[in-house]
């Protein structure tokens, strides 16, 4: 399969926990990488590998994976977390990169 | 400090060829296991991976555009060039370059450059 599927939109109440998921056959073999994108800005790497955060990314962001689904969880969502989130991984052949369709996170 | 900056034309006519340059600083294009990737994003739409090139000149292209894309690098100039032929209005997008590390993480991105394809 050469697709990564994300829910188009997710909402969370301020301070609550939200999980954003990404599904694809290739995720059985490859970790997903997660990017946050705010309007008018370039994407920002937030999670990579099994569950790694680049320097500067708050500890409320975490990653997980099970079967063909990878997730990024925000524990205690803040207003500044409102953004589009994209997953990225290899396709099943391992030769190409793919992005999911993105999830728009609204913090209520 | 790692930075990447895209440059190229703002407006291109249909059927013309687009040449985009990514100028990098803070790392070398000759460094083992590092590379540069190009991604685009049509207005209001999702990110789309286009191509990448690594320090050993390994290249890869998205299948849907492979016949139209060429990626190359000049390590002495710290530049990666993406050429896209036969442009169409659907190619209107913001084009980003980013550094790619082992495991495919894109840890630094350029600000992006908006390219409009219109007659």
C-alpha cells in the first residue's frame, strides 16, 4: 500500500489529552515521523523514531505505534498546539517517502 | 546553525520548466548520511514529498512525478537543485526543502517558496 491515512480533523478541550493517528500498511515496518504545521509556517518535527522528541519539543508530545497504526499523543493540550499535524513514513516498498493527508487539531 | 533557503521564480507559465534552488548552511552536503529533500504543498492542501538526494548521490523521486523531476547537488556551493518540467496550474504550491537524516526525519526546513503556474 502507498497511503497513510489520517482523520481530517480532531478537537480537544484545553488541558485534556488527544491522540492523532496515522494508518498505513508500511507502518508495520517503518516508524512514522510527525510534523506540526501552523498557518503560514514550515512544518516542525515533533516526533521521530520509536518515540523521540527533538530538542525544544515539549514533553507533552509522545509517539506510539501498534500494527499498522502510529499515533502522536498530546497530554494536556495547550492553545499553542492548535495546528495541522502530518505523519510521514516510507511506503511499503521502502523506496519512497509518503505524507498522510494531515489532521487539523482544534483546541477548544 | 543549520539553515535552508529556497529560491526560484514566483510565477511560471504552463509547459515551462521550473528550477528551484535550496541553499544550505550549517552542514555539508558531503556529510555522510545527510541529504536534502523537496516537499510541496498546494494552497490549503497536504504536504507532498517530491524527491531527495543524499551525500552519496543516492536519489529518489515520487512515482507520480518521476518523469518530470530531476534533483542534483553541488556540495561546493552548498546547493541542491530541483528541476520540474512541463508545469501545469496544478503544480501551483509552496515548495519546501528540508534536511533529511537517517530514519528519514526532516529536522530543519526552509521557509518555503510559493510558485504559481499561470499564463
